[in-house]
């Protein structure tokens, strides 16, 4: 932003106004053009002049901008619990309840769609600010993704941009078309695997051992020689799956060693944040300490049991009546990124979008600011990242974060873990929010546990599998590594179309993406 709408319209539909925005559905931060007729959104296109999306716009982004705001399931009025049910209340009463709740020990939880303003207010109120994103105190990427296409070799570890930042896959594909050597290592055969020069479909622990081996120079000699020869022309891409695991420090140390030893560039993809927060793990382990929980999104998908919530005041800023909303004291409608000014966390950069759609209710930060008297200082905060808010608003494609390199950090090693089999609960293209929209839910209607034919035979499985006391339908898929049981992590019990089982009931440690099985 700002990239003005094209002189020649992209749509053939009648319209009387066109606006340019930046999608906040993931960290790709693709630009788009929205076309309106009498203030109603009639068409949506990726902006061809945007340097991030270059005219592309994925189904998920279209859904979040075009379908989510008018979704008939969307919460549009404050809802206050009365016994086992909810009743609509006025905004005045909602603000009173919210203000009364900010007493005692308060914790905030933010999802990836939360605004920077809400985060800044929370940090003024308490140090107990949590997220399901991975906070990295260094730059999450040493280069912008557009630079991947120029690399002579790309090493990909348990990463599939199609499942996290859809439009980033293009740069890997373009590098492949230019003849780059691509090594893809992971537990699922994905788009990147399809384009890879060399593929290793294996368990998560073996993926980490290969990454460590390359960093120490004791993996296959030809690969190590390639890194020594190409150096800065090598790109290492690591998915947040490995950071949301018991091997996080091993992975970070390995990437650091590759950076130091070969001078290669690195990028972490997935749900990453440069804003300091506490981990999901700590939130789940300490949840009983807090009197009030102020929640954005659907963190209760990670709960083992709702019993830990008894006696707490829970405020949920929500789009839909998820499991978190249903266990809350007060549910408050929240605006989408298209219904407000929004600073999106890109891959090593921040991107700004002006408000594109009209909103029918206040932004969450406006309510929080009113009841707390705290005004978020966005411009002042961004200066810590070497970014001027004024420059950010003018920049096409966002502004790179000026932060420290991974080489400047060290990471404590963890205990060694090994297992004959692994349970992997990870992303697919359909996220938790996607199951509330018919367009995106249709991409993955039912919840299955996926295993390879060999794994099914070794475990003596038939039509179902028991995972931590829960029975799931089984489906054989040889795109899954042997000795891995894969379950998409985006299902939960309150979804409206073919609901499933939340990850908190499936995993002993739901703050991780994978764990030993059984």
C-alpha cells in the first residue's frame, strides 16, 4: 500500500468505486482491488502491480475479504452468558462487563488476525500476553521471498507455503523453472516436493537430524559441497511446524550454523510474529492462574478439558460461535482486517492496508481504549523496528523489518527424543476459520487420520484409529511418510459443517504440532 486501482478495470461487472487493499489472511500480504456498486462489494481481484502477490489472490484470501463479512453465521451483536445460554446485550452493557473484567490477574491471547493496536493496549495493561504464533526475537527472514527465485539452491524443511502463505510457493516454483536445485525434506509430499530435485519423505525427528547434519557438515557430501560452493546463493526455508515442536532449539541452532558456515539466507514461514509475546505452551500450562482471559480467536481448540475454565471471566472477540465463544462469559464481535486499518506481519516485513469495507461495529481496540483510557502508540512502537508509520503507509509491498540476524543468538539445546511413530497435527490449506465458510470448508469437508499403507499394516489398523481415547476415521494416503499419523489441526466440535475433534483432545501436548505416538 498504496497501489492505486488499475486504470483499466479488471472486472467486467458494473461498479462505481474501486479500492486497493492488502490481505491479512496470511504473511504473504498480497495486494488486491475491491470493486463496489452502491457500497456493496461486487468483485475482487489480486492487484497485478503489487510486488507480493503479482496479481494472484488465493481462495482463502477471497473468502476472508469477500465472504466472511457477510457470512450468516457471523456474530454481529455482543452476547452475554446467562446460565447455560447467551442473550444479546447493548454495546453499553458489553463495555461495562469488559471494564469490570479487567481486574485481578488478566491474560490476553491473540491470534494471527489480531490488530497491532489491541496488542499495544494489552502490553500496557499486563505482561501476560500470549499467542499461538511463534515469536522470534530476530529477523524471521534474511531476505524477502521474492529473492528466492534468484537462488541456485533451496533447502526446504517441513515447510509448505501452500498451507501457510499460499502465494509464496510461486517463488520456489520460479526458482525450479530457472534450474535451481531444490531439496525438500518433510513428513508430507506437497507442492514443494513435486517441484523438488531431491525428496526425502520422512518422520519429523529425521527431518531435524538431516537439518542438523547439513549444518554440521556430516550429511551427504554432495549436498554439503553444494552449500560450500554456492554459499550466499543458497536459501534455507523452515516451516513453523518444526518451531512448534520439542525440537525448536535444535532447529534454530542448525539454521544459525548454516548461516554462519555457508553464508546462506534463511526464512521461517508459517504463523510467525516479530512482536514479543509468550508461548501457547505457557498459556495452557498457566491458564488456571488467571482471573480473566481476554481472547482473540479460538484458543480453546488447544484445551485438553474445559474444566480448567471454571470460575473465570472470559471475554472473546470472535467472528463465529466457536468452542472458545461457547465457553466464554461475554462474546464481542470483531472486525476483519478489511474492515479496519491494518498492519500485517509479512515474511520479514510489515505491510499496511487502509480500511476497505465498512464496519458495522467498533474495532476491538476502540472498546479496549475506551474502557482502559489507553491509546495505542503505533507510530512510536514501529520505530523499534526501524519503520516509520508514514513510510509504511506509502510503501508498495511493505517495509522490511530492521532487526538482528539469527547469527547473533544462541539457543538452549533440548533433550533427545525418539519414537517409532509420530502423531502430526498440522495445517492444510483450510484453517480453523475456513471451516466456517462454505467455500473453504468444501476443500476439506471431513476429518480423517491419514496414514501410509505401510503404517496401516504395521499398526494393524482397519477403518478407524484410536488417538488418546478418540476414534477417528482412517484414510490411506501414501503422500504421508511411513510411521507418521497425520490429522489436520483445523477441526473442532462447534464447526457448523461436518464438525470434528479439536487438537486439544487428540494430543497430550497440543501446543506442539507433533508428538510421540501413542
